[in-house]
C-alpha cells in the first residue's frame, strides 16, 4: 500500500485563476531573453499547484528554480503547497520523501535515478 493518498486535482477558484493569469501576463510583458525560458517558467507555475514545491525542488536545481521564480516574480514555497494532489506520481519525490534527510536528495548528496520521472499511481 502506498503512503500517498490519491487526491483529485482541485479546480482553480475564480480568484486563483485571475491570480495565475495576472502572474503570466506580467511575466510575458516584462520578459527579455530566450522564449523557452519564459515557456518553462510558465510550465513550472502550472504544474507547481498540482505537484507542490517539494516535487519542483527534486526536479529542478536551485539555480533553475531561482531563475523561474525571478521570471514569474513568485516564491514557490509561498505560491504552492509542499505536496500537491499528484505529488505521489513523482518517482523522485517518492524516493526522497522516504529518506531520513529529504534535503540531501535535493542537494544531490544522495543520488536519485529518474528523479524527474512522472509515473502512474
């Protein structure tokens, strides 16, 4: 039996939807640089609410997170829950959350193969 509880993806409230669109619009208006960086930052915003910030720190390195936070003008720990409703699908997070020191996995001190893989339930 898995330690993770399956949760449906909650729909955004109208207020949350307005907030997300405002973040994206502001980022697009202010962005200067490579288009794929903007696109990736927006992707992180969209999946962060579903997977949570702990999955994001497993998937991305600290520098990438900081770059995307700067593009979006957000802080992922304030914007997203630690675990979103689909955090259990992240193979890297499943492994890291069972370790005695989650942050050693985040920092790379403990290697996790396929840390970026999203699997099934």
